[in-house]
C-alpha cells in the first residue's frame, strides 16, 4: 500500500462517499425549505411602490380581439 492510498475496499469508499454527498445535499435542501417556511410565516409588508404597481390596470391592446371559441 502506498502512502497516498486509503485503506479499505474502493467500492465501499465510493459508496460511503456517495451516501455522504446525498446526506449533505439533503441537509441543504432541508435548511432551504425551513428558511422558506420561516419567511412565509412572517410576510414582509409591501412597499408603496409595489402597491401602486399592483393597482395599475393594464388595458388590452386594441389589436387583439378575444373571441369565445
């Protein structure tokens, strides 16, 4: 065995590495989901500019004709 080679079966090391990667990815997704849930529980008030933009009416263009087909 060389100084740089790790002990153990290479297939076992690969499997353990793959499982560790999956666990870390799952932990990141869980943390992101919890952060999103926290922001949804305490919604921020909308700024005046957002409210004004939401109240604007967008008229349909005169070139388009809606038909009930």
